[in-house]
C-alpha cells in the first residue's frame, strides 16, 4: 500500500510517525522524506539520500527507491510541495492509494498560486487515481476545493475535525486517521501518548549551556501562518522575551513579501525585543527601532545580544542558506 504525505507543513514528521508506528505494530514499512535532508526510514534507521548534484530528477530517485524496497508492504513517501509539475511527477511514479494532507498554508506563491484556493487546487488536481484523501486542514475555502476535486475524480474524502491543542498536534490525528482507514483500528492510548510526547519535545525552547542562549529553530517553517502559530504557542509557554533572526533569500522575493505583515505585527509586540534581518529584497522592511539590518558575516552579534539580555533566539523564514545553517549549527547541542 502506498501512502503519500503532501501539503505544506509537517510532512516529514508525519512520514516518520507513520513508519515508526507501523513498524512498532510489526508491519513492514519504508518511509522517504525529501527537502533539506532527504532520507529513507527503514527498520528503525534513518538512511541519508546522497544527491551528487542539485539537478537530480525526483521521479528517477523515487523509481530507484521503490524498486529497492519493492518487497516492503507499506511505502510512505513525502511529496515536496514545490510546483504542480514536481507534485504530478511524484503521483505518476508513486501511484498513491492514500493521500494524507495535514494542511495547506500560503507558501510558494510563485508556483502554486496567488490565493489559498489556487494553492489548494494545485494539490487537488493530482487526486485522481487515489482511493482516499485524508486531511486535517480546517480552512473552509481549502476544503471546498478538495470536495470539488474528490467528487470529480470519485475519490473518498475524509475530513478530520480536530482543533490543534498545540502547533502540529493535528499531525498525530492525521496519523490516526490513516491507520484507522487501513486497519479499522485507531491509535491506542499509549501510541497517542508517545507521539504527542515526541512532538511536544520538538517544539520546545532549548538551552545551549556553552553559549548561554535559549533558542528555537524555526527557520524551516517558511510560511507566515505556521510561524505565528508557533511563536504564539511558545510565548504562552515561557515568560522570557524573544529576539528574531530572519534570513530572506535572493531567489525567494515572494517569501520576503509574504512576511512583511508578520514583521509589522512583531514590532508592536512587547515580548519581541529585537528583530535582526539578513539577506535580500529588503526595501519594504518596516522602519522601526526594533529592526536591525545585519551583515551576514556578523552572527556573533546576535548570540551576544541574546545572551546579555536573556532573550530567546527564534530563527525564522529561511533555513536553506549557509548563513542560517551556520547559526543553527552553532546552537546545536542544547537541551529542552
């Protein structure tokens, strides 16, 4: 059985949770995630996928992995939401029985569409051929698009109505929905408890004892809705003030534009004491005493500022850059 996890946020984590739960139940399973750290999950191991250059073809890579693990009963793949073309290529090769979608967030406007409805349609146009689409998305405009295409392609749609108790918690309910569809049995209380515990740890503020800094690595969360949800959750959980470091990529001007409203709200937030901005397309960044444009070669200024003032450092916007990767590598090794 082929299970394809797609959407905007939380895909890799859901692949991991599904494979871990299936294997714990004695079911043979293999998972594949893509993005910054592509890897295969198999028999309790995370096996990195080595791409020799950036011009790899996702369909060739998927065919190779499907052939290598063709004997495995459950195959759980992530479909990276980059463009309708790349998503279609995955569908044609993988041929999913189940499509699991945690959410649709406003992201990749340059390729997926300028409105949330257009973005939802970029996913829904690939539903044909699946047996079922299972989603924890709650936004009605997105669900209307899903219903329209599922009706068109005669695909069952299962809408899981669960409000998030904390950011990403709906992912556990999505895993439950998939396993309930497959086995007609929901997650046990122990399975629910373990998945929620692991997820809660991942969205905790960490402390690097060597640098004396509290931090949260949020740079891989590339959309404004998810970033706001996580920040609002963390500021309720911990009383310390925050300092943001945001990197804006040269090749993603639309993402810079999308985050301007967040920055305008952030400068009015008393819990946010400083916002360091690094990168490109900064002409429309709000002019405010809280915002400082920083040159890429001075990351230690950020560490010093947070350490001296006791602020939580929140990395944001773009993680796939040498600058931000260097920042977060320096923070690794902390404890929740």
